[in-house]
C-alpha cells in the first residue's frame, strides 16, 4: 500500500517491490477489506488516494521511519560494542 500511495501506480510499486502487478492489486483489496475503507479511488487503470488512504499512508510512513531509526540505533550500538 505504501509504495502504491507514494508512487501513484500499482505497476511502479510492483516493480519497486519485485512482485507482480496482480500480487500488489490483490494485497490492496485484502487491506481495504480488512480495514473496511477504500484507500484508493479507481479510474480505469489509474488510482488516486482517498482521504482515508492519505491519512493511513501518513501513519504508515511515520511507523516505517520509527522502524528505520530503531534499526539504525541498534546497528550503531552493535558497532560500538564491536569496536576495540
């Protein structure tokens, strides 16, 4: 979802994630069904993010940034322990 929202395209997201277009589309449907909201408006092959989708993407990006920071800190701590 995050890649599709950021890139604005299922195909571009699939390329970035190295999966098929169909796999991304299926996961979007599952996510929307699970959340019970539409994250995208579909215009033929084009997508636009709904307000619910925009807010969800923002929260996901914040969570992903927190994970990246935690990983960086863990790696820094490990490096400090291994330094002579």
